C-alpha cells in the first residue's frame, strides 16, 4: 500500500480569528498502481489533501503513513518522502527555475545525491517519456508553451523516479489537443512504470475517461470514494456539492426521459456513442 491517512484533520490559522478547518477526520487508503481522480468544489480541501501526502504541510491531528511508516515519526526522512511522492503544481512555472529544460529536469536527481552524469541520464529519459525530445533540452523552460511547461515540470518529478505522482489540475489552460496529448502521456507513464497517479481536476470528463477510482471531497470531508460509474451514479447529490456528472450522463438521462431505451449509467463519450448506435 502506497499511502494511508488515519483520522487526519487540518486547521489553518489555528488559534486566530481566521481559524478554518480544511479537512475533517479523513480516513483514506491509496493502493499501489492506482490511477485516482480527486474532485471537489473550490475550497473542498483538495489542495490541502495532496500537500499532506507530500509532506509539505503537517496534519493538525491524525497520522499519514507511507508504506506503513508514520511520516511524522522523528526518525522518518521527509526528504525521501518527497522524492517518492512527486507533486506537480497547477502552475508549472512555480517549479521551473533552471537555465535550460535539461538542467531543470536534472536538478531533482542531483539533489538526491546522484552524479552529474547519472542525473542527466535520468533527466533525458524523463523528458523523452513526457514527449519533450532533444530539440527542447537546451531551451529555457520559460520559452516553452503552456503544455510544454507542464510536461517539463512533470519530467522534473519523474526524473526522481517517484512511486506516487500527484498532478494538480494537469490540463488547466491547455487547448483540447494539448489536453489529449498530455493525458495520453500520463496514461503511458502509468501503464509502463506501474506508478500510482493521482489527478486533481475540475473536469468530470477527464476523471471519467481516465481514472479507475474517484475520491470526492466536500467541505473537507470525503463525500464519495469509488469507481467513476459508482460515483457519477450520485450525480444529483454531486450537484448539491457544486459538482456534476459528465455531460453524456445527462444526455442519456434526457434520452431515456424521451422514451428511448438507453442505459443511463454511461459516463464517457465512447460509451454513449456505442449505446446510441444500438438504437439504429
């Protein structure tokens, strides 16, 4: 098991007039090799949750376990956790700072103690994995397009060979082509490297298409945790939490309401296409 949270809560500005509880008594198990979507309305606790997993912030109460070890134990090496649980922020420019794309991707491995040669090799492999070929390696990261910056930031984390990759809104600001290309790379990495991947997203279509499991947060609590089909079956309850099901789910319910014999637990465009073609 990659990670577990036991009765985790987090409070901002404790003891002040601005005190606010971001997470309430979270119990969560993350199995190795899963591709998980994390969804929730703004302020639901998504960003707090993933920062706790990476050790960037410390829980106000409860335990966070990585491979069965409490990350708050005095002898636990937090630096190793951050090498094994890689976090890519929503805005990649926050993570890009070196003079070239290659040097940026090699920074993490060098910080892990690898030699220059070993770090560069891992950086090159990671950049190729995310689709940034040699023509980009000597460019400044800030010369890249939005989608390329996102890939460069992911490569910088991948070069450290994490066991868990957390992506915060990975397709924010990308056009449809860039979105599809990035998700194709994410799926490829998940499949070939067998790593645990967690996607924080506002897009119901994205998590329906790609996630094996969806965790829904609402006001700092886990509202639902299950397969995409199980979660989106509660589309009316999701609406009350400021969310929704994929658009095709609403389409299938509308078609059924008009008398057509269609399955209403459809959650992807491809499923909807096949279901509608059955009527022809």
